[in-house]
C-alpha cells in the first residue's frame, strides 16, 4: 500500500501547468520508479488545454472542491486510486482545484491511509492579484478594471494556510519567485521539494502567458462586446509570448502599491512562511489603452486573428480597421 501522497494544490498562476505537463510526460518513468501519477482524473474533452487533461481536476472537484458529489462517486475515485497505486510507494496528484477545498472530510476520506504532503506555491500579494486579474480577463471573460477587481480579491492567506496545515501531515510552502526557485525553474523546484526524480526533457514553460498592455486592452474590449471564448484566449497566447509589452502588469504608482498592500495581511503571513518577500515595482508596468501605442498594437493583434473572422468583423473592430485603412484626410 502506498504510504506517501504528494498533493500539489497550486496556487493559480504559479507554473502549475508546467508541473502537470512534466509529470504526465514522464508517467511511465515514474511508474518504473514506484511513483504513481494517475492517468485519469483530468478533463476528457479533446478541446481542453493539455495541462487540464494531464491534471487531476475532476478528482479534486468531486472530492471536496466542487459541488457535493454522490458518495459512490467519491468512493469510486478512492477505489481507482487504490488500484492504480498497487506496487508503488508514492502517489502524486496535481490540481489547482484542490486549493478551493470546502469539504476536508471528503478529501480526508480520499487520502486515508496515506502520509499526505502538500506542495503549494505562493506569490507576493500584488503580483498574485494582478496575475489573477489577467487570468480572469483572459479565460473567464471579465471586463472590469483591475482596481474594481482588487476590491473583491481577498485570498485570506492565513485562513488558507491554517486549514491545510490542519489537514496534511506536512506542508511545503514555496515562494513563486524565479530568483528563489531551484535553478530558477518551477518544475525543478517542485521535483526537489517533493523529492521526486528528474528525468530531464521539456519543462513546458510559458504555456499560459499573462495578458498585459495593449493585448489586455484588446481582450477587455472583446469581453465587453460579448466575444469572449476559449479559442480567442488561446489565439492570444502566441502574441503574449512574442512581446514583453504584451505581458506587462497593470501599471500602479508607488503610493497606490503601498496602499493596496497595506490593506491586506497577506504579505505578513507570506513572510512568516517563506522569509523575506521581494516587492515588484509595478510603476514600470503598462496600462491597457495607452495612446498612441494602442492603435498600432490593435492593428497587429487583429492581423493575427485570421482564424477568428467573427472577432475581426465585429463592428467595434471593423470600424477601427476601416479607419486605419483610410488615408489621412480622406
């Protein structure tokens, strides 16, 4: 019987996709070493992101993080995990959905008989808030500004930590800061933290880049026009990867940064867990509709969306393209 269970719970926007893809890519090698990375529990939809197919989101949702699943569903997951784990000594489950657990009784039943080690990566408060905001704009269709979003954003880190410390046998709290990660790489850091073998190969980095600057502004406009879709979000990834300006965080002045951080106890809790936390100076960021760059950037963005004619043809963007194509003074 497996006695050790590694539970990788996120948090969001801390390289979880890279870790999940790596574990799935080396599943056979891990199995040969007695480490079981289940090949079930992810999303079966062929349109799902590769990391969402590799991760164990369905297990997490059914066993404490989603709507209450029938007891027989939870029992089935436990039975499938027990069967998959025969002959191994370590079981690894990875899903950001675990972090939203509201029923630790159900999760405890899933993990019974195991020594549970939780691995969780945490970001500095404003860095986390900005990444969460950009992700909501990109993947969910949010079209409010950052400061409106931040007013309702309260991760309650102290409560989060307490609940997981009470649940797990051991918690590994890691700061998601590339200067503090093993070899500057979250996959390597996870393997080192969890004491898992490194089989080399692709680290699957930058698969879900943050939207910033004009690219964020474009997505806000598209969301407001009712054009949000996952295909559109995916189509923006290559653009985000191509230019640092398209990944820049929302620009915030020094005094506003200090005020936003002071209103939460998040960073104080974080420093108690991981030591001194560096604060990113966001005054060098970008705003989503800055002139004159936004107009030129919008043309580049629309030009890269040939596969989405509905977006390009929407009146809000068609008018821009028509204006841009007319000679000055025409």
